[in-house]
C-alpha cells in the first residue's frame, strides 16, 4: 500500500507543480486572483457574481494541495506539501503594501526556474 501511495503522491505533486506554473504564467499575463488580493472585495458581491469572478486557478490549486497534504499525512510525512504551504501563506499575507499579483507570480516563476530538476 505504501508503495502505491508514494507513487500517487509523486504524481499529485507533479500535477500540482504543472498547474502552479501554468497559473503563475496566467497571473503574470494579468489574470488576477491567484494570491487572493481581491478576495475581500469579492466577499461583498452576490454568490453568483463572486463565483464567476473568483480565481479558478486558486480553487484548483487549493483543492489539489489539500488532497496532497492529506495523502502526505496518511503516508507519515511530518511536513505538509511545501508548494501548497507557500501558496497558502502568500494568499494570507496581503496588505496594502503587498507586491501586485503579476510581480509576485513573476518572482515565484523565477525561483522555480532556479530549482534543480524542475
């Protein structure tokens, strides 16, 4: 069981990385919402409009990240998935002085490009 769980985990983490890079590239091109900087403004809108304007990229990554973290716990990993934890942290640390989403995305893409094996 652990062997197949490890294989699934590696596949899900690779899928997350692929989705993250695609989402970051769309964010650099101007699609907002990945880092949640507009979530406060969206909260005041009606449910249907909020759903239409919210970030599909963020929702997809957060859902997959939650699944990856649950599998990591099940397999005995002490630490949650680092990429998902970073996205969660970046989404929760928005202030008036935060860097804009396209700049955040560009900086993260640059960091990822420096990672060996990516």
